[in-house]
């Protein structure tokens, strides 16, 4: 059975950090592929500064044009809003019975897992691969049978940092793939 890692995110915008995480999970774990699932609206985040989902999906597609074992997924565009991870996981498991799904998340999300809808079912039915985030202690979950804390290198790049830098007209080259930066420049996004 093919093992697919699901990396959910707003990707507002997708940046080099997201791509490094996806690449690490696709090539340094037992996952066959990583799907970047573009979330229309995270129920735990404010909608302020959230670019429309189609532009965010387009940026993800541009960033992944040459990627191996990593692809985009817009499944949540067709599911009820707001997007709850458990609903998406169950839908994907039913739609792709020949695949096994693993949730990919940062330590910052892991520490809020108990606030998620039906988190107990997620922990019962799905494995979770966690990448470390500076300043977030995930040791509470270190011995959980369904959770794997990876040894991925720490990074402090965030979409918020990038949006703020663009708004302040600072150079963000190398934080984003060139095609994504060109898309943002052409559309005047985040100014």
C-alpha cells in the first residue's frame, strides 16, 4: 500500500521552508509521496490577509513544477467550509482505499492538536510525522505510538514574515521559488 504524507496548509504564500519540509518527508522518511493540501480556511486561524484559494493553489503548482514525489491537492476546495482535517482524512481514505495516509505537521500545530475536531480519531486512525519548530516543545507527544518526531533541520521561515516583507517592499528572493515570486510581483499581491 502506497504511503502518502498529507501536508496541509494555507500556503499564503508557499515558500522555501514548505518545500524543504515536503522534500525531507518525501525523501528521508518511508513516505512514497507528499501531497500539499491547500486549505481554503483553517478554522483555528484568522481570515485576515488570506489570499483567495485559487491564487494560493496556483503558487503551489508553480513551486512544484519540477518536484519529484511532491504534488498539490485541492480536495478541500470541494468539501464543506471550514476545512476540518478529520473530514478531509476520512474523505481521502474512502476515495483512495489503496493508499495509507500520514498527517505531516509542525511542532507548533502538534501542541494545539487537542483543540482539533475529533483529534482522538485522528490519533487512533492515522500516523503523524512532526517536523520541529523553534520554540515549540513537543515532548508531551514523544512516546505516542502514532506520532513520529522527525530529525528535520530547524527553520524559522514563515509566510507571515514573507507577507510583511513584501508589504514593506523588502527583497524576498530566495525565500520563495522564482516562479512564485514572479506571480506575486505580476499580480501585486501582499502589497
